[in-house]
């Protein structure tokens, strides 16, 4: 069993409140869960209006599979254009 985790830093442009930012994050989270069957949570930036960090986690039978799934999920977030991806970090155990 291999566990993969990623941390993605996001910038939510145009957000004027925590409520607006949470709406964008909720949309991103649901889409990731539905499309990639990942565990997703906001792990940083809870008190700021425009920046956030989300954590992604997956389990696979091979490290390559876990890494590929996380990288595809991060690319999907970039393609949504709901928030700008500022940084990413992927770890496999």
C-alpha cells in the first residue's frame, strides 16, 4: 500500500470575504472528490480572504499511480480557473 499526499497553495482572486472564498474552495473540493475520489480538506489560510491551502490524499498499490493521480488533480484545479495555483508539494510514502 502506498499513500500519496499533496499540499496546494491557492490564490482566490476577487474574493471580498471569507464566505466568497469558502464557496470557491467548496466547489474545487467537491469536483476533486467526485472526479478523482480523493480526500480533500482546507489545511491553511482559513482566516484570509484570498489565499488558501488544500490538502489532497490518496491510496494506491504503486507509487507511480498515486503520484500520477495527484498530479492530474492539481492540473485539474489549474484548468478550472477558479483560483490560481501558487505552489504545490507532493509526497509519497
